[in-house]
């Protein structure tokens, strides 16, 4: 909370005076930072204080920090939170972080995990506050909002252009699949801009802080089907849906996926009464294992009556729903959910269950 953090600032006994700030920056410059890993250390104490004060941290909160670096933000979080769980991939940074935390007497309040934030398991936490390396922004957000985590909010410092894309609305030139998928399960809100001059080394672009809050209620939709559907729609976001879904390759892919998915569902419903559902599904998989979603579907010999009928079915769904001339870049989530429902009710499916779950980290 802001009041608690103001008290903590006073208890530092003016730790952020100009002389000490210069010493900290000198220490940052003595470390070889890997730009390829997005290692840009935020050094401006006023900006660091602002990020923490806007994070609405309670004294009982456990904070998840990703990429703590040398610990400038971490120390501030430790002052106001019950505990900080930090994950850092660079062992050099961990050594520096542990040393600074120990010097401030916070070693009992922190758990530092050495590893890749995209692969590491996250223990239970209340809030995420982090300066995110630019290269992992999209998959990390996907891990948070589509993962099995229950948290109050995330305050993330990321590349300004990325935040603009994340916050884009239907009709905006930046509107994209990233914004669509995040909006389905969370609310994203702009917090503040941060100048590139506040980092060491200075990056080429400015940054922004965004607040992401998971929604209490999420639409009742199969997430694998949704993610595969938005990928199909936004492959050419400014093309009309009628033009996108009349392409031979697209029609062929959807035909095969829909046939397999519907056949599996029918078999499970029938066989479940006979007790051999798993065995029959395995038989179907064996029959289909040589098939793929590749160009072999698009050969002239495959463009028979079945293909034409299925193509007409897609066109009819788009026409009846009033989507034929609409473009994905201008559709709201409610409209996209409506269209997916119309497709599914007509037996048109987008996700092939043989390929496992769709990776939400690939939704940019």
C-alpha cells in the first residue's frame, strides 16, 4: 500500500541520496550485461519507488519477481511485502542479489530460484512485479494468464511498443492476436511510461508499465479451440473473413481437423456405453496417423464433392452470422466468441487434439 511504502522509504535513512545512487550505477556498469537477454537495469530511484507504490502491495503479500538483476527493485519490494520469490537465469546476478539482500537484513524474506522463468514452476504468489526482458514478454504473459495460477495482479515493465500492442482495441492499427487472447482472460491497464535513459545500459526504446488483472469470470470456451481459432483468423488480420476462409489450404485443413474431431467425439459417446472408448479412439488415431495438415490435402484429387460442401458450409456460417465482409482487426472478443460458437455448432473445428494443447506463448 502507498502509505506503508512511504514509511519504508523514510526508514531507509535517505539511502537513495545522489552519492549512493552514483555508486550503484558504477556497480551496474562493472557487470557485463547481455543485451541478447534483455539485461537492462532500471536505476532511477524515483521510477523504482513509483512502480512499487503503484503496485498496491499488502504486508501479507508474497511477490513474484522475474529477472531481479542486481536487486534495485527487489530491495524495495522486500521492504513492504511479506516475501519475495525471485527467479533469475544469470548466476552472476544471483550472487550480487544475495549479497545486497543480506547486507540489508532481508535474507529471511526472499527465495531466489536459479533458472529460466519460462520453464520454472512458480510457487503460490499474490502479485507479480517485474522488469521483464523484452524477448520473453509474450510467452511470459501467456504463462501467467493462461497458467494455473491464482494471483491478484501483475505490474510489468516492458517495451513501450509491446505495451501498446497489448492494450490495442478493435480498429486500432496495432490490434492483434496478443491483445485478443489476453483480453479473454484478463484486464490490462496502462500505468506509466519509463524513459530509456533510466536504464543501464541505455536501451534503444522507451518502456511502459502495465497492470494485468485476471478476470473473475472467463467465457465458457475451450481454450485450445479458441487459441487455434484466433490463430486462423489473425493470420491475415486485415483480410475479410470471407476471403480468409475460402482459401483452398484453409478449407482443407479445417475439413480434416473437423472430420477427425467430430469422429472422435461420436466414437467416445457411443463407445462409452460399451466400455471401450479408449480402444476405439486409439484405432481412429492409427487410421489417421499418416495424415497431416499439409499440402497433400490441397491436391486436385481431394477437391471433390466433400470439399465443396464443406467450403459452402463455412461460407454459410459467415453469411448467416454477418461476418463474411468483416475483418478480424475490427472485431471485439464478443463477436469472435459468437463466430467460433457458430462454427463449432456447424461441426467446424480448429484444434486437432492429436497435436496436444495449443501453446498460448505463441499467440503474438
